[in-house]
C-alpha cells in the first residue's frame, strides 16, 4: 500500500465515519435522556434516503401513509389518556397528530414532487419522516418509560424488525441512489475529492456544532441535559420526561434522516441498509460509553477508518475485524468505568 | 375445600401428551414440535442467563452454529487429519466434541465479555454474534456460505432416527433433561448464588459468593444448551449453512425467552412454542389478507412483541399459571425443612475478650474532604460496641473501611490480626466477619428461607454438577435447616416461606441479621439494625444480640437510636466530623459534654 | 381382504368424485430476506403458470422461506407431509435448494430448483435423481464470460463478489475455469450486499492493474463496485453476471454501466434474437404474460426460471398421468421419470433436453452475451 492509497482509504473512512459519528451522537443523546438503546436509528437513515428517492422518481412516498397511521395511533393513545385523566385541553393537541399528516398528504398529492428543486425535495422528506421520531416515542417507549434498560432494548429490537418489514413493503427489495447535491470534483495532488464527500463531512460538522449550541444555549437543550443527568431531579424542576423523550426522538430522527439524505448520493441504500449502518454508529457510541459525545464521535470515525482499511486488506473478513475489535474496546471501557453493578 | 393437585401430576400429564403426540398429530405438527423443542433448548439457556442471571445475550445463535458445524464437519469431511477422523464415526462422538469446543469457546468469550457491565454486555454479544456468523461463511472447511450437506442421521440403539417422528423423541428427551437440570440447579446452593446475580451482587459477594464464577457458569451452561440444540438441528436438517446462525436468530431466541417469561424455566418452552406457532399461523393468514407482496410476518411479529412487552413485561408464563390456577388449583411447591438434618460444622469461636477487630488511626480522604480522621476502635469477642454520631459524622465511611468495601488513605484495619485492606468481600466473609446493610439488600422475589440460606453459602461445598443432578440433597437439607434455625432464632419463623419482598422494612433488617448469622461469623457488623422496628421488636432484637454476645460473638453496631444503644451495648464510640470525640461506657459517654454538644447542637 | 380393498377403492372413488382431481404443487421461494430481489419476480411468475395441464387442475401452495435454509426445509416438510404435493418448486438460493434435497429424496417427491449452482443436480445420484433445475449452471455462465474475455484479449482479471453463497458459487466456478483457460485472476475481493463503500476492495483490485473486472452480485447491489471503479477512473472491461438482469440495476447504475458485458438467458434480449432462434417465441410469450400483469419493463430473468419449471411440468405431467393418478407415490415417481425424459421443451431461457445424467438439460442456446448500451440490454453477436 502506498501513501496515495492510504490517503484515499482515509478519505473514504472519514466520509463513512462522519455519518457513523452523527448516528453515534444521536444514540448517545437518546440513551442519556431516555435510557433507550435506539436500534431503529438506522431505519431512519434508510427511510430518509428512500423517501427522497421516491420523491425524486415522482412516486408518492409511501412513508406518508405510515405517518398518518402513526398519527392515528398517537391520537387514540392520547385520547385514551385524556379520557382517563378527565382533561379537555389535550384533545386539541391530539388533533394535530391527525391534522398534520392529513394536510401533508394533501400537499404531497397536489405538488409536482418530481419537479421540485433538490432542496425542496429534501425538505419534503424531512417533513414526512422526522415527525415519526416523536410519534414512535409516544407509541413504543412512553408507556414503558420506567422499564429496565433490557426491556427497552428488546422493545427497540422489536420496533426495528417491524420498521424493516414495513420498509420492504414501501420501497421493495431493490436499492436506490439519489442525485448528488454537487457534481463538483476537486483534484488535490494525486487524489480527488467529490463535492458530495465535502457535503457529507461539512454537514456532519455543522450538525455537530449546531447540536452543541442547542445543548449549551437553548432552554430545551438545557432541559434535555438536565434530564440526562438526573431524571427525577429534572421532573421535580418541571421538565416532563415525556416531552424530553419526544424532543430527543425528534432530534434523533432528524439526524437519522439527514444522514440518509447525505449518503444516498454516494452509495446505494436498501430497505434493510439501516441496521448495519446504525450498528456501526453504535460501535462508536459504545466507545464513548454511551455518555461522552466527543469520544463517541471519535470512536465512530475510528470505525469508519478501520472499515476502509480492512476492506482493502481482507475484504472477506471486514465485518469480523470491525466487530471483533469492539470487544477489547468494550472491555477497556467497562474496566475503566468503576461502578459495582446493581443497575436496574 | 377445593381439591388441590400436585405439580407432579401436571408434569406427568404433560409428558404423557408429549409421548403420544407423534402418534395422533398430523406429521407437519410433529415437524413443528421438533423445531419448538430445538428452539426451547436455546431459550432455556437464555432463561438461565438473562432471566435469572441478568446477563443479556444476543449471540446464542452463534453457539447453536458451533454445535451444528462441529458435527457437520466431523461427520462429513473426508479431509480430516487422522487424529480427528475417528470422531466422525458416530454423531454421539461429535456431540461430545461439539460440547468441548463450545465450552472452550464460551470460556474464552466469557472471560473477555462477561466482565462487561450493564448494557455493554448485550452489545458485546451482538459483536461476537456477528463475528462468528461471518466466520462461518468465510471458512472453506465449513462449506463457506453455500453450506455442508449429507450429514448422517443419528443412530440410537440400532435405530436410525431419520423421520421427524423418530428424532422427535430424542429432541424432547434432550429438552426435558435440560429443563430438569436447570430447574434442579436453580433450587440449590449454587442456584441461589446464580439468582443473586440479578440485583444482588454486592450482597452475594459479602456472603462469600464468587459472582464472577457464577456468571461464567451460567454462560457456559447456556452455550452448551445452544450447542446441543445445534447438534440436533444439524442431524435433523442434515444440512448446515450460516444463515440459521445469524444475529436475527439470536434476537429471535431472546424474544422467545422474554415472551415466554425469562424468569421461568417453563417460560422457554412457552415462548418457543408461541413464536413457532405464531409464525406458522401468520405465514398462512397474512398473505390472505394483504396479498403476497411483502414481509408482513415480521411487521406483525414486531408489533406483537412491542405489545407484549408493554402489557406483560414478565412474559406469559406467570399469566398462564395464574389463569391455570383458577381452573386447576395446583399446590405450590412447599419446602420441607428436615429438622433432623445433621447440623453444619461450626467455627470455633475465640475465647471471650480476644481482640477481633482493631482499627488503627484510620484516615480516609475524598479529594480535599476528610471523611474519617485518625479513627481508632477495637472490638473484642463477647462484647457489643456501638459506633454513634450525628448525621454526616462519617459513620458509614468508617463502616466501609472496616468491612473492606473501601480502603483507608492511611492507617489500617486488622481483623483477627490480619489486614482487611486488599482483600475482597468473599475472603473477609470467609474469615468470619459478616455484615448487614444500611439500605436493605436482599432478593425480594425469593423466600425468606432462601435469602437466609445465601448467608450459609460458604458452609456448603457442593458444586454445579452435583446440584444439577441432585447429588447435593443431604448438604442442601443441612443448609436449609441451618437457615431455618437462624430464622426461628430472630423470630421470623412465621414468615419463613413468604417472599422476602413482602416483609415490612423492619423485618427485612432482621432477615439480614439472620442471613449474617447463617454464615456462622465471629464478628457481626450491623448497620442501623433497629431502624424501622417497633418497640417490641427492638426489645426482641436487643435480647437476641445479648444472647449472641454471651455465645462469644463480637458485635459492632452503627446506630442512631440512643435508647436502643444505651441499654444494650458494652462500650460506645462517638464520632463527629469524621473524628472520634468520645469513647467509653454508655453512662460516661452520655454525660460527656462534647457528646451532648454534638447531639444537642451546642449549649450556648 | 378383498372386501377391504374394494371398500377402500370405493371410498377413494367417492373422494375423487367429490374433490376435484388436481395436482398439488408446493412452491418455496425467497420472497423476503437477502435474496428477495430474485425471489419476488419468481413468486409473481407463479401466478402466471399453468392452472390446468391435461385436464388436471393445478393447485399451487406458495410459501416464503425468508432466504433461510431452516425455513426452506420446514416448508418442504410441510409440502410432503401436510399438503401431499406431487412436485416441489424452488427454492431461490443454492443453500436452500441443497438443504431441501434430503427431504425430497426421502419422500420421493420430484423437485425443480430455481437456483444456479450445478452442485444441486450434479452428480445425479440416489438422492439427486429426484432433483431438477431450470437456471443455467454457474459454469455455463462463467464459461461464456471467459470465452468473451479470451476473445477480447483479456489476460488478467480481478474478481469481486458478494460475501454470500452467490458470490462464493461464482468464485469457485470462475477461478477454476479461468485456470483451465490460462487466465490470470489477480485479485479476489468480497463485499456485503448492504455495504456503503467498496473503495478498499476497488483500490486493491486496481493496484493489480487487471485487464478486466468481474463483479458477481445480484440486483442493484452489484452497481456499487462498478460505480466505484468508474469513479476511481478504471478503464478496463467490466463484466457482470446474469444476477443483475433487471431494470432496477440499470436505473441505479446509470451511465457508469455503459459498455458492461454480462452473460444472460436469452429471455433478457428476446426481442433482439433472430427469428429462427428456437427460444425467441417462448421467451416472448413469458415476457408478454409477465408484463401484462406487472407493467412494461418489469420483467426479470429470474421470474423466467420459475416459468420454465412450468414449461417442464407442462411437458412431463401428461406422461405421468398415463401411469398414475395425482396424489400417489406412483404419480410422483412417474412424474420424476417423465421429467427426466423431457425433450426439446422450449422455455424462456432455452431448450430443455433432460437425461438420466443431466437434470438441467440446457445447452449453449440457453445463454447469450449481452452488453449494456444506451441504458438497455443489447445482444452481442
């Protein structure tokens, strides 16, 4: 391997690593606030990419129907809760869960989706897929928010399976690519960089900085941080865990969909692509101990690089290498973080 | 009075049904029952590992694969070296080989990943589950991704188990042996240690349980069950390739255990049965409703799992038993205490007045904060010493230095002349120091008797195999008799068979004393034993402690309740701001101005 | 004794009169899981297969095996024990088909596989005498590629394939045959269907400067290595396998696939075949049937493998009916014999001539070389 190849591999690793880093951040965030190990994170990547592909091909995105379905369930659940609590006001809030998808579907029908500029198509994708995040929290996790981590993990896996199955129904077995944000190519010495790669890396950086600002500067961000540090304390201070959960899932879904939109021009995305992508983001998150954002991002970047180089040296063993190397990292993490058991 | 049925009758009826099933059921149902049996065996391992031991594994399918591949390669390959080739002569030899390989791998993987705490462990299992799956596919000797065919059928007493209704009996015999092994294991000395892993590790270690070893034991057993399932699978399928051993199957096995009831041995069977039947049913039903275009099965399956976890987190087995109980009342398995069991050997107590505990100039700093400063105290056999002081005086920190949970910054603690620092809780327990906890630590779903019996862990020696195959009954009877004796002694006899979690808080503290006594200590450390007790109960406790003192045990009390302490103890040490401010007889101390000031907030 | 026989016969007749006499066909297909893009058109094709042969109604029982051997075996066990099928069709993948052989042989049920590997039917032994298949062997396809390579002065070739049974089957055939033909395989790489990047593998291949690259993948995932090769400026020839022969592949691969060669069944370019080609009519018939049901341009070569098993049944069932009634062991055995004797049956992929030693029965007419040109499939002469 010469220096040039190493450079190209590094570039490839960083591009994938940037996506893994975004996902790792979302996973850390979700775990810190809700204790949910968010396996379906990867499905938001696939749903985002494939919904955009549908729109590009001028096909009505089937995910909009899922949004409506989720809205119906949320409304039913909320209505049930309201009736039991004897309240009235929330009825109005519940209505929004129906109204929003209905309006959106109407809008999608009336719009010439195929002729929208790319930015418009991306926006539509976000409008369709991202709200599923908080809805998912409401339906799947909120009823068992106090359950042990293990139960939440298994629920996550079940939700992941259901979403993959739905993905096959919506998008079919074949994959899609979307058109790149930029056709530019830059030659730097022996290597060249595509515009899309720069988009991926820069957008990831911007998102990471934006997240940092959100947590550091805004009231909602601070509320989430407070919840992550001490759930009960935050509740006493008037931060509703349900709101914190929905907000977190909104952010996680946003990050997932943006990741999907960013990578779908450089690779083919399938209905079941999300799992392995998410899992690798996960490995990064684990290296960060599901707690530290910068270490998680660095870990994810490392996974991307490891993957690029091992696919060069021993492509048949790539996954074996990536996933086996997690174990020593995990071991090191659990030996250096001192706390004698008794979670649950 | 309703008639009550013994559980044995139900199990007998179940076995009978199993026996005749292949004769009366359509052949395809027998096929399904075979798969249920195979899956239940893996799920059974997960019940032990996850439901009972609290260790979640997504990687069991990989161990199934190891079992299946071991026998597939050994029985079909013609390219084996001579020293291995003899194994291929019979599937029974390859079963042995598979179990040995699996055990070795489980010990290797376990020693790497079982140290992972909390949620790292399930993620670690995902990692090695995926790694092994891809290894199966890349190794040419294992037939690569395409797989290995032509695996012979199993021969048993000259019969070839070729048809589904023939191998059926073998599969279910394996499963039932597995169920009874696990069942027996859990109901034993080792079993109590295993059951303490989930939420009681600190306590179990303090009672002398080697929790790391117990974790490894259940990990290996679960892997061996999976391996046996894989061996049967290979000889039933007579073809292996990597796809049945991937992560998705690992997930499915975990689902089976959880949906059936991960805490219950029979939950594995219910879960495996339910999932196989449900899938079969969905496969027929869903295409009829939605048409052929999609994987609706997995969607419905996912949704059902979410729903079950919302509504029945402990799985279906407890619900099922409750419902059955209404129709057919089954007698709860009642423990009998064999009062005639030979008492356990006792430690020879030091003669009264021997120096047991000697804390010398103990200082403990946390950063800039000095929690204990230059503390010294001594406890002799046959005396009760109270350590008292206002809130935040540093009593708990001192207690931790003495019990070996924490290590002093300077100074030392000697127990029977040996330094406590650097020894783990188990060793200290073995030396004869036993303790209770300020915040009660017990296993709420286990009976009072079993909780106390954990205290006697170090007084038994029968291991896993003896427990699994009931060679431990004599010792078990002695352990339980000892536990019962201690329970009677502390006055909880009427609650002996109740769930420990149903006791009042004060009673739970008493339970902890009984548990500590079951370890036959020479020094008893009690952390606020009287908190939450009513007057009568306090009197009884005081009486008990006096009796123990007369027997020659040394007792260190950390207490708030002055009335309780003053009438009971021989000497008192008073702490404030991490320092000793007074020491002496109760009467002297009570009149000490420094103590009065500390307790009354200073006399201006 | 005699009375009992008469009674049984009477009951049998009563049933035969009541229940419409019919032939039951069990179909297990990988409609979900990794092989779904192959299995879905196959399952769609089952709906178009003959509903009646020689006056006998045909009933199809279709089950999905999720691209998994356990389910494939479970399905075939169900077919033979519950549904009492007369013949089993499928499954889509090689491992699934291999895993089913034991059950088919033991229950003495003929089985027609839709998977590629020649190991499914070769060598014809005690077990495999019950097994037939319709897709061209990997070998035939690999030979076509190698011939084309030799004819175009390719001396060195790099291989990249799926890390699954498909890629492995191709690697085994291709590497063996290449050696025979004196071609130098300079690099062998693997990737996963859902991988997001194959840059490492492509750089490794390009470092060896091969004259050509063969990509052994199926469906849209086969586009990723090709796009990466183009992106990295690879100028040599690129070969794909027949696994990519559907329109989704063209859509995803776009301009980067211009000039790619692949071997395929003639059905892919049926309209371009000369009129005297014996396959042309039967291939066009399939395309017409499929596109009528699923829309123009929806046809894939995989569905045609399923179609061809219908063609085989159409030829063999009338012969078997002369010997025994459906639903009996005699019929299954007769059907097996009849399948082995099928001659000159024109399917969508070729002309089938079975024999006791050849349970595939396709010859060189069953494959053509195709080039991707102007976003479409172009027959290479």
